C-alpha cells in the first residue's frame, strides 16, 4: 500500500504502530468485520501521512488540523463519505484517549453534517430529523 510505505519511509513508526494496535483492537476486541478494519486502517494511514507532512503526530494534532484534513479528504465527495471519515477519526481518537496516548479528544468537536436537513450538528446536539444519516457519536 502506497500510504503505508510512505509512513514507514517518513520515519513515523510510532504513528504506524499505534494504528496497528488500533487495528487489532477493532478486529479482536470490538469484533468489527475485516472490511471495516481495512478501510479504517487505510484512512488512518492517510491521516498519518497528512500529519507527518505538517510535522505533527497523533499526540500533537489539534482540532484545526483534523478539520482541515476532513475538508481536504472530502472535497467534492458526498456528505455520507464525510461523515464516514469523521466517524473513523472520532473512534480512533477515543481509542487514543483510552490508551492514554492523549489527555483530550479534539475529534469530538469535528462538525458532522446531516444529509437529510443539510444542517451541521455537533455531538450532544444531534440533528432533529428522524432516521438521518448523521450517525451515532
């Protein structure tokens, strides 16, 4: 995989090892399907490459960096795709918090978009449209 190779060549072994730990957590502990685990890993490796290009790590990234990444990755993509990327990132940063790699979780404030009403909503203030594609956070 190109992004995985780039992360290794860049010397970001710590970020890659954290992603591998998360992959095992998803597959073994959470029981996610192999397809979900592979898709999440692929996206997190792309995030790692993006952060490395900014001289950042998972421990030093801020909300602004995560939002910029989401904007760049989802430009001209569907709202559902954007929400999928956001859910991967939120889940991963929750894992980082639980494993004590971070003392906070900046990803909880990334704005999700409801595809039914086209409105933005943050966690704890979900969209009021029933059966929306917003997702659970």
